[in-house]
C-alpha cells in the first residue's frame, strides 16, 4: 500500500511522483475509482442511456475519489465528451480507460482533459512504458499501468510504474466474461517486495454478486478499487457506493 505522500512533478521513481489523480488515491483508507461505461465487449449493453454527467454526479455523492471513463465509441459507446462532462460537473480526477498504446494516445489523453490514462502492459512493448510515462507526467497526466499476474507486476515495478492496477480479468478486450475473483488477493502476497510508495489498485469483479468483496481488497493492502459494472447497472449508485465503502472499513 502506498505511503501517505503528497504528489508533485518529480521524476518517475520518486516517492511523490504523480499528479492529482494519484494524489486523490493517497488518502487514508480504500478509495473507489467509479467507472462510466454504457456497454462492454463481454456484457454488451449495460446502461445504454446513461448520461455521463449525471452518473458522475451520483458517484461523487456516494464518495468516489476518482472517476474512470471509457471514451471509445465502438466497444463502449463512449466519447471524449463523456470524460469532459464528468470532469466538469464533479471536479474529480478522471482516468481515460481505453486501450492506449502510443505516444499519440498520451497526447490525445492530455488534449481531452484526462487526469490519468490507462496503459495495459500486455498491450505494449514493455520497453515503451518509461517513455509513455515520462511524456504523460510532463503533460500533467498520471499513468495507471495494468497488469494481470505476478510476473507482469514485477516487470511494471522494474520499469518505474508508480500506480499499478491488478486486473482480475485476463483479457479486457475479450467477448468472454472470465474473472478470477481470487486473483487480487493472491497477487497481493507479492506486495511485501514492492516499495510502499507505489499505489496499488484492484480492478474487475469487485462488488458484483458473488465477486470480490471490498473488505477483502482492503485487507489485501490495496489503495483503491476500480468498480465499473456493479455501479453502472445499480438502481441507486450512490447508495451502493456508500455500502461498498462501508464494507471496506468493516472489522
């Protein structure tokens, strides 16, 4: 779990590396990154008529620390305007959570107003991660590096990643919905070897029926949980979010 340090503009590898997205996750306790998406490749339509600004406002009311927005239209029915609207109405830091692989994607994320961008380690040549992160940080954009197992976690740490998501899905682009609900806890056994300045986020399968509990994520030492489907399809997103946060703090 990350040490409680302020974020600034220092170089990767510094304890205080990062900008406002990372800073929001360094607050005490387990934070929630609440996701806005209308559909997914595996589930199809989730909330086809969702208004990004309205959903973002509900998430903020429920206690979300940050937002995650899918801006790709084909697979997620999203748009850059969704990200901009969510940020404008809430003031919360926003992650652009698309399949981003190039330096141009870094520049585009900055141009649309993202506070952070997702980079899936398996989707790029890992050797390119440092240059993507360096450019992003120079533009004021945080980088959330996604990994899927212990080996990728070790690689990401070695490359200077300072904010890492462990995705319990093996392939987010797949049309098959396969989630290992025990993965986040299992991978957390490797955290003892990781510098405590690194932010650790659990993603996928959290808060859904039969899924990974927030309490388990908190006890495993994560700084935040990225929650999408459970909130997107909820009848009362703010109330569910409050319940999830309460669960993370229960003894």
